[in-house]
C-alpha cells in the first residue's frame, strides 16, 4: 500500500484504506510525532511483520504428506487430529509402520516394542511434531501433546501420550520418553 501524505500532519488521502488495522497504525505513525517516536526501529518492524503475517495467515492445515499419513490412522484418531490442527500447527511424522519398519525403530532404540500400535491398520498410534520441527524443544512437544489430549477428551477419545505412559499426568516418572507419540487406548 502506497501512503500518500497531505497537509501538516501527514493525513492519508485515501481514507477507505484506514479500515484495516495495518492502515490505521501506519496512519498514526505518519500523523503523530509521538507515535513515530514510540513505533520506531525494532518495535515498528516487529509490529509490521506481525500485522503482515496476521493478514496473510490462515488456519493451519495438514500438508500433502501429513494428509496421506492421516488417512492411515484410525477414524477416531483422524477426528482428533483434524480438530487439533485448527488451533495448533503441527505435522504428522509417522502413522502406520510395517513390521520391518517397527523392528528397525526397535533396533535403533526409538521404540520399546517389537510390535506396537503403529503396526495395526488403521494405525492406532501416530507420531506428531510441532511445526516447524525443533526436536530439541521438548516444551513445544509437551504443549502440543496437552492440546491434542484435551481435544481427545472433548471428543470422547481416550488417548495416551508417549511421555506419560501410565496416564497419571506425571511426566517425571517416565523412563522412556517418546514426545511425538500419541496412541488410542481401546
């Protein structure tokens, strides 16, 4: 948007553009020396980036790969994940696994079971990660898991998270941490 100023205070000529938040803030910045001072430098850049992202952003949704993996999941798990993605951006890392793939995960120490809930079709387990993925940020995994567990509870689907195997809401008593793992308890 090109801003045209006129007069002493730099008022916008095109008042129809003032109806968006972005335009109002830009108008205030150009209109008032105090606003120019308050919204200078990094503060202004951060605010404008936020507004630009907010304007362009839409509700998160699964990409092509995650959608394909979602189709391999149990219908109840699909329902929970489709609701959860509306409020938290995440990706599906893995759903169904063949027995060979499961054995490989077991041998790598990434699974404790030689045959698990990933090996059933449709899959009763899924591995998910907050997007963008940072495998070291376990707090985001915990936040995502809490979100998915709450959606599951609202939908009446009993879920278990890979960092709370005994389902007592205590994560410090777990000796095998599988942060991405969510499974249905049938």
